[in-house]
C-alpha cells in the first residue's frame, strides 16, 4: 500500500513502517513495524487517515488510534481481484481523482492471463525454524493458482500452518516455492531441505505484495517457476 500511495499521490504519505522498502528513497517518518507500531508517534503526526491491513496489524493498535480520534481504513486482500478493488478504495480515500494507469494495467494483465498449460502441486514455505507454509485463503495462494500452481495446504484450517519438514517432504509436491520474504530463502538456505524436489526461488514482492508490482508479477513469477522445472 505504501508503494501504491507514494507512486500515485506523491507527498501524501507522512509516515510508513520500517519495513516499507518501496519506493526506494522514500523520505517519511518511520513508525515501527506492523506488529509493533509507535502508536503515540502516529498520533503525533496527525494524519487524516491511517492505512492498515486485517492480516498485518493488531486490533488493539488500531483501536488505540481510533480512540485518539484518527480515521483508520482497514483492508482485506486474499485474492488478486480483491487486491485491485482494495487498492482502488485506498487510493480514492487518499484523494485520487480516478484509478491510476498502473492499476488499470494490473487488472488487464491478470484478467487477460491465459489458462495454464498444466497444473502442478507445490508447498510454499514462508518461514523456517519452525517451518510454516501457505495455508487457506491467502493472496499468495491465489496468485500461484492463477499461474497453474496449486499449493497442497490450500484447505488447511489455518492460513499459515506450522508443518514439520518431514511432512512437507512426504507430500511429494511437484515443486517447492521459496520466496525471499518474509523469510529470506536463498539458493544456499532452503533448497537443501528438499533434496530431490525442484525448488523455485521467487520474488516475495511479486508473490505477496499488492501494488504496482502486480503489473509485472505474472511474468516475473512465471520465469522463476519455469527455471525450477528445467
């Protein structure tokens, strides 16, 4: 959301989390993380609006901001169409006169995406020590499904279940998808745990972010998935 607002409405943002790395060089007050924001610092900035997400931000922090008289907009994004709709809502609330060109392009790109030539199964770790994977009802899971990759825990009761490594291996997926965030999987940290299975190292920004990166995500992710299959 930070990248979307900064690109569409320069100068609108007065603060962002310490983890908001895009756009590069964004010069605003850093207000902590999503799970440990500086509530008093946010209140002190006197923003007209606070942008939050139901998955990332804790209800007590948002309640404290509301109690201080701040307007809080909370997004819910669990699919690509929902991402487009919520981004439109966020940008409108921030003062955009209409949808920006990049958001229209993102919607066209995903709507016109051809059906995959084949479907594959995958496990998608998002953390290790302990191992955690994508579960039910996630934005990243929807992104992968649209690219022909069905992750094996899509119907798990939890959204990000902890699963022992032995169980992940025993599921015998067609491939393992390893993003570089939130845990930074690399060629030297992750694939060695899945010996004998193809591992796709993918951009976490393109797999889990909803914003301007949506326009190029299908191409970038498809290239990474294709490289793992060779």
